[in-house]
């Protein structure tokens, strides 16, 4: 489990992530790291594929469950 600390992208990218429920303070579970291909994450019961370039701009920290 990780917590989103910062999103270093433009308003468009931050807006797309916010629609998915991903913003600073969100807690995600990493499913697949994205090499090669998208980064797969889970937020509650939802799963998302995020392109590697976009995922590279999302800064997280580990959270103990």
C-alpha cells in the first residue's frame, strides 16, 4: 500500500487522475509495476492502468497497513 504525496504534472494530468480518485492523500495498492506497459493500481475496489510516463510523475510513500 502506498499514499500519494504529490503529483508533478499539469492541470490536465491532475484532472484525469482526480476523476479516477487519485490525488494527494489517496491510498493505492500497486498491482503491476509497468515494465513494460502500464502501471496497474487498485483504489478500493477499482483497478486502473496508468501509462508509465504519467505514473512516473506521481510521488508516493509506503504505508504500513
